[in-house]
C-alpha cells in the first residue's frame, strides 16, 4: 500500500517527521513509509511533558496572547502539524476572532516547543521549530525571526534564532524527506549512536545489519583466492 505521504498521496507531511528524518533517515522511512510506531521511555516521558500544551486554548500573559495546540500548515511546503504553544501579539480588536472561525490578524509570533528533558545530542528540535516558523509566516504573512524551546526537566527556556543557515537546513531537510518518501526507499539499518535511544530499535535491529555486513566481509576474505 503506498504511503499516504507519497507523491501520489495528497496528505501534507507532519512537522514532526523532520525531527525523525534528521535523527535518522531510516527511522523517518519506517514511520512514514511503513507506518511503524514504537514507544520507549523517551517517547512516554515526552508525551507527559506535552500533557499541558496539547489542549487547544488561549490565555494572556505579560502582553502576549498564548495560543495552545494551534494547527499549523504550509501549502507551499506541504507541511502540517500542531504547535505546542505560539506566543502572539494581537490587536485588541482581534481578540473576538480567537473564539470564532475568523483567522485573527497576527502582528508578531514566536513558536515555543516543549521538550521532556535537557537537550539531547541527536534531537533536531531547532529544525522542527523553524519549520513551524515557516508555516506561521505563510499563514499570517509575517516574518518570524525567533522562537524558543522549553526544557521541562530543567525548566529552562532557550531562544532559537531563525537565521539563514537554519532556514536553509530546514528547507533542505523538507526536500530530502519528501524525496525519501516519494521514492519509498527506506535506507538500510546502520548501527550508530542514535540507535541507543531510538524507539524503533526493536523492529529495526541495526545489530543484525552490522553482523551481516561483518559476515559478508569475513566471507570475502576467506574465499578470495590468494596468488
Ligand atoms: S535503530 Fe538506529 S538505524 Fe534503526 S531507525 Fe533507529 S536510529 Fe535508525
């Protein structure tokens, strides 16, 4: 069955797929071509960290309006998803639009992502956040220069600047992820440091790939005639 995200499919790619893709392209392939899902301690704790931001709603704090679980999309980039939190500056006159179907006029916005613990070596949260910013720019016709990542364990908030380098990295990840999915070509397993924390480890079995390749190398050495 073709992936619902393939070139033939009409579904936009989830924003979270970018994080998976940069963590490991095989992981993105297994999830978004094969439809596999996996849970481990990291995913469960991550879900708990999102508990308070997964319900849509808004509040006002320090002059900002905080929009929780706002749906995001980009027709241009073929992306969709949901933001943990978007902090926006609205005109007073736009407050009524938050309760209606009318999209409010947003003057300024910054996306905020919640993460379960301290920053991990292979997470690519900045790219996922930058992709959210690209969606906001298209949705509201504004420039989004910065966002933030909130680390639940340390209760630390780190600012992320959407500079040219991060924007290019994000656009290139989107383009490479789309080719991977439209070609339905899942890369081979390869044992690497990321595998240790990967929730798909048990179905991917990268150790077997390493053993098979070691066996092939040994076989070649054993059966290659010597002069
Ligand atoms: S176990 Fe390793 S190779 Fe397999 S999907 Fe996860 S990170 Fe990628």
